[in-house]
C-alpha cells in the first residue's frame, strides 16, 4: 500500500492571506483551513519570506469603525441593547482572529510551540465569532448592524514592533479583561433565561483562559530572553501604555489560572490604590 504524499505549504503565506481578507465569512473559512493544515503537519514554519509590515487587516465595509464614545448603547434591559453587546463581543472575537494570525505572520524565529499556541487561538476565536454571529442572526441582526470601535487593534499596532509589549499589553491587559467581565455577563444572560448565550459565553470564558495563558507564556519567554523581571516589567508597561493602573475588580482565581502571579496581582492592586 502506498503512503499518501503530504504537500507541505508555507504557514506564513496562509496566515497572511487570511489576515488580509476583508469578508468575515471568507476570513473565518481561510483561518479554519490554515488551522486544519497546521494540525495535520502540512505547513512549513521554519522558512518563508521576510514578513511585510502589515498593520491593517482586511476589513469589511461594515461595521463602521468609530471612537469608543460613539458606539451604540448596550442597555441590557432591551433586546436591541443586548444585540449591541453581542455585536461588540463578535467584533472583539474577529479582531482576536486577526491578532492571532498577525502574531504568527509577524514574529519569526520562535519555537514551534509559539505558532502552535496562536494557531489554536486563531481557530478558537474563529469559533467564538461564528457562535456570536449566529446568535445575532437569530435575533434579526448581523455583524455590521451596529457600530464598532478599533481600540484593541490600535493597541496591537502600537505594540507590534516589540513582541514582549504585544504579549504583555494586548493579551495580558485587553484580552485578560474578559476574565473579569465575562463571568458576570454570563450571570446576566442566565437571569434572562438565554441559555444559548450562557453556553456561548461559557465556552468563550473557558477558552480565553488558555489564550491569556499563551500571552503570558510568551511574555515570560521574552522577559527571560532579555533577563527582565516579569512582574516589574508588566507594571512598567502599564504606565507606558495605559498611563496608570488597571481598574478592578479582578477575578483573582481565573487570572492566576491564566498565568498571573500572586505578587503581580498584589502589585496591580497596590498600583490602583495609590491613584
């Protein structure tokens, strides 16, 4: 019996194509195909052309990207407000797909585990977007029905030139905020009897622990490479990019699972209490 020949293709070419694709459906499809090929061992990660400076992913005409103060109101007591909230979450998840693709494409010469982590993250974020968009459609809306802001991607661009800063701020500040707020959002949908959203958000909450853990793992890797203290460096990054302390309350138990140290959490809260 002859063995099937695996055609090895380039990981970076595939992530670039998905990243630059504007249509959300096609972006998700290309991302899932790339993840599947990576898992099957069909993508080469040791070689590839030098990365281009791609600071803007492909974007559809809608949603309209506005300042954070201009997004639609998310009043939980009205269905339209809940739809606006779900839309905001869907936009975050699609941005997170782009973030994972960008990390794979942009940062070369890393251990194979780095690319494995972010390929897994890209696939899971794609599933989150599909689930949230499906719920929007059930409610009579769709992705693009509301405005969205680009604060998360803007910070990704600001930190793009330094992987330590990208991992520290984008994943351990912005993405980690979901560890604090999503469990409370689950409770609110549960009170309304919206089991579909409870199930979707529970999936997201569980998998976001892994995503923040990946950010933490490669943040620590960079700190070790540069002989930096990770706890102190993280506080320095907060002053540099956030201009001050993070706002609590924090979900200590989940943050510790995601790789935050007890000392780090104490430093974060001490920073908040001084301001």
